C-alpha cells in the first residue's frame, strides 16, 4: 500500500506503507473502504452475519501493525479504546502530556476525549478494542485515561489468536466464538480490578464483580455478598445496578446458567449440575433453567446431542 491520509471533522489519520489491520469484527465505521479494497484492512466475512464480541459490548476489535510514522488524532468518539502493545513502541498525547507505551503496557482512552496517538520512532504491533460506552463498562473503567502494566497480556494474546483462527474459517462454531468472547471480555474486566485486598473488599461495582467471580457457585447469592461486604442486600444491589444496569440477582442467574450449559455440555448429570450451582434439588434447578433458556435441561441436552454433528449446541 501507499501512505494513506484522511482528514474529517473528528479525525486526522495517517497510515504508513506496510501497516496492516486485521479485524475480528466487522470493520468499524472509521475503516476507509479503499484500505479494505487494497488489503491493508482485512475482516472476517462471517462477522457480518454473527458478531459474538458485540454481544459482550465490544463494538470492534483488531490486531494491527502500525509502521513508523503512523498518526491518529481523534475526538468526540463515544467509546472506550483499549490498546495493548505487543511489540514496538506507541505514543499517546492527551491534555498536554505524552505517554510512551512499550510492550507489556496498555492504554485506556475514555469516551469523548481529544487524544493523539502515533508511532514516531518504531513500528508497533497492537491489539485494540472499542468498548461500548455502556453502564457496564463505564462503571468499571471510569471517565479518565489510564496507562498501566498489562497484567493479562499473555491471556489476551492467546484468546485473540484463537478467536482469529476461528472467526476466519468459512463455517466457524458460534458456540466456540461465544465462549471465547466471554473470556476476552472477562480478561479485560480483570485488568481493571484493583489488586489490593482493601479495594477488592470495598463496596464498589468492581469489588462486587470480583467477589461474584471469586465465590463458589454453590454459595453464590445476594445474601452471600452482603455478608462479604458487611452491608445490606439492598445496598449491594443498588451499587451494582447503578453501574451495570441490571440487578445482582440477574447477573448471578446469568453466571449460573452459563456454568450450567458448560457442565451439561461436558456430560455432567442434571442432578450433578444442580448440586454444583447450589440449588436445593434437581427440580429447583430445572425450573430455573427452563425459565432462562425457554427449554428444560433434559430437552437442552437432547437437542445438544442431536446437533453435535453441526458442532453447535442450541443457543438461547
């Protein structure tokens, strides 16, 4: 490709010869059509039909190589940008301050801010995500830009590699893509949990979310969380709902139902799954499962076996 430059009201973008952008989603609206035509930008055709990352509120994602001389100036874009640097060097300038981001670091850019990013000295390889400015992400990520060590870089690289391998197949597995998308979103969330015990035990959305993920499934409940934080169930629920737009009960139910499908898919009996998830008996679990998936677990398992040759269990 030749050097590319585009200027519009919200963006100034310069891509140097040798740059490559490989999407894991449909191209974002900012992707120039001419770069798709000349092969600088590639994207999986299957993602136009089904985008598992969008279901976890990741609007766009790509693994990219920016050649030295890359430059992007943007403002008034209503999403979070997270950039993991996997090799080389990347610079970001915001509010008069320039940050240099080397391998092993990540940079979070908040929505609607003015920021310049560039590769003035070296090429850089980056994995980036556009996260929806939703209550779920904003409750965790806040309103400020952030430079930090990428604690989950190895996981992110491996998961993105697996997702990329699958999504570029002619007929990828939707079930596998959904599982990988959930893992990618969860690893991004865990990047932004405060790691010290005081923060984990503080009554905040991040702290509540951490305790939900750390708790044994058999004990997981709103009452369990209220004891952990030494406060009322109502306060726990109000904090969580204000940040994520859904109740703690709903989130716990979603968590348990996803684990139920995982265990049923692995061949665990319905009685065994009900015990793992802490239900009083098989009947209570079956009723909860049927309400959530609109089919009882026995029928789900039967349909899953019938569709095994297609490599895709029935979806909700």
